[in-house]
């Protein structure tokens, strides 16, 4: 298990789908459909944004809307980030991939599927479906409208809905089924082909779009074997049944939830005061701080507590933000503090981490010398 905790995402990189902020959503959908992909990434203003098929469900005009208008800013990882951190973020953000950046360069993505594949034998081999499945998933009848399914997926933030006929599973509707239908409808309009108002507004039964041969598993099946079957059938879910009745559903997020729990590291109590209002900058600051403390504690397990105070100063006509960060580390009978100024929080925390390693090392050596002197 300890070795699993230390796997770095840089060893699991996959290529990504990159589009520009102004790419029409219809073109993004075409790219995703051709590549059988779920998400595209956008680099804009030093941030990385993600656009998923579930995000595209929200569009009211697939041809006129631009990719950036539907995308969400997400955290970035470094190649040295651990799979434990990646699993936690994938679960919390309900996504399937995270961007990996080194020296401000986008080097690839780490996908949930890659993390599961790397850990399935050591973590998932003895776990049964009933232990991780999302129980009693929301379902729809086969004659209910696709527009309703779309609303449900947006509201519940889900991509998979089992579809029933006479209370028995007859298929599964995915967010991609709806989005690709929207794209097909747009292509037909571009060719001046007759298209009904019902199809444009998704006012037709879900039975016309579902995967009519859904992957199913039993409650006692090992989830490592379920994952292998998901890979064979190139699907992102398995419906868990018992006597033909739906008991639950397993998706990548259920694997990430278990993985995050299994790989959870006992952390030092850590506090940050003065986080930036921007959620992206705040997540980056938290990630850098937590990683720095974890790194320090691996070297010095006696660390008891850590606190960071961030002060923000707006300077110049361009309203550039300068930061002053003070980190205080509590060790037995002592505390170590160090401050750093700069324009970029990640670089500030890196500099503080390097300095604190030296400071703690000196105090630790001095403490040992005092203890040894007292024993003579």
C-alpha cells in the first residue's frame, strides 16, 4: 500500500484533446465524437479549462456558443503529484481526467482509467461490487422524453441513467448519446435536411438513444473483474443487478472514491488564512501547501502542525497582485517560521518549502545535540 501512495501521475500520462477558447461547441463535439473522448481542454490566461459532454448538455445553441463559455476552470497537477491526490480531485470535481503541467507547459493528462488500471490488482482485487456501487441510481422509463433526461443529468451532475421497460433494465442512456444526437441534428440542419421540431428540442423518447445492450454485473462480483469487462466493452459503467433488479451502478467515480479512501495519508493538521478569492488560485495554493507539508513530514515525522498566512497586495495600474506568505511549522517545544514575497503563489510555496527544510534540519540537529549533551 505504501508504494501505491507514492505513484506519481507523471508515470501515467495520456495525450489530451486541446481546443482553443473560441472553438465553436459544435466543432468540439465533432472532435470528441471522432476520438471517442469525453472531455476537451483549453489553455487560456495561464489557466486550464475543461469542457465535458455533460457541460455541453447545458448549451442552448450548439453552433453559436464558444467552448470557453461552457468550460470550467480545474486544478492542475505536476508530474510529481501522487495518485492519491489525483483520485481525490477526480472524485470531488466529478471528472475523469486532470491536466498535468510542468514549468508552465501542458504535458498531458492523468485519467481515472489509468489510475484504476495501475492499482486494480493491489487495491481492487478483493473488493466486491456491493461495497462501492452507488445504490438505487436514478432511472427513467423508456418512453420518457430525452429532454427530461438532459435536465436530470444537468441537475444531478451525472452521465449515466439506467432506462427501464416494465420495471426491468432495457438500456442505459449516456450524456454522450444526447450530445452526439444534438451534433447530428446540427449537421442535418447545415445540409438543409428536414428536421422535426421534436428532434431539435429533444422531445422524443429516450429509447431511441440508449445503449440497448448494457453492461451488467452482480453484487458479489469483484470490482477488478468488473473494470476489466468495462475495458473490453469500452464502456464507463456497469449496472449492478440481483435477480434482474437494479441494485446500483458503478462508474469511474466510485473507483476514485474507494481509491481516495484507501490511499488517504494521515496528514498534519494544516491551516491556510487569506486564500485568494479566485477558486483556481485557491486550489493551487492549497495543493502546493499540503504537498510541501507532506514532503517535510516524510523527512521530519515529528512535525505537529502547519499554518500559512497569505497577504495579497494590489499594485500598479494593471492591478497586479503581489503575495506575502508566512508559513509556521510547529515541532516539539519549538516552531519554525519563514516568509516569502512574490507574484506567483506556487513559486512562493516552493521557495518556502526549500527554506523550511534547511531551517528544520538545523533545529533538529541542534535539538539532537542538546539531548545528547544532556545524557552525558
